[in-house]
C-alpha cells in the first residue's frame, strides 16, 4: 500500500507524537518529577514509535503491519499511565494515545 492510503493514520500518529512530547516536557516540570517517571518514560517510548511508524509508512516499509501492532501496544501502555494523572497534559496525551492505538490496530 502506498503511504497515501495511510493519510488518516499518519495524521493520528503525528498528533500522538506531538502530545507525548508535550506531556514529556510538562512532566519534567512537575513538582514531583519522581512520581512522573513512568509517565515520562512511556511518553518518550510512544513518541519515538509513532515517529518511526510515520517514517516507515512514508517509505512504504514492508513491516508497517508489525510496527503498527507494536505501536498500538506502546500507545495503550502510555495512555493507561497518563490517565492515572490529573494533569491536563497527561489527560490530553492519554486521549491521543488511545486514538492512535485504535488506528494502529486497524492496520496491524
């Protein structure tokens, strides 16, 4: 499949990557950074896999399905962690992660 056929997924991946990067940065500025450690770690993992899957789609990688499956798992883990925290940035991130996980599952 050409990357044009993944246009909606590319948009969702980019939004998730952006929210995770924002959450990562905002979590580092929280008073209790230690409490946010798992959130920060998963934000980084999620942003990285979303960015990588974006690139893989754009170059028509034969591994898009497998990468999408891994991306869905990481997005779900990040979303589950973020939703534990009341910070607005965490809640927005969780929403983006769950949306991205669902989109990835649809092509995995």
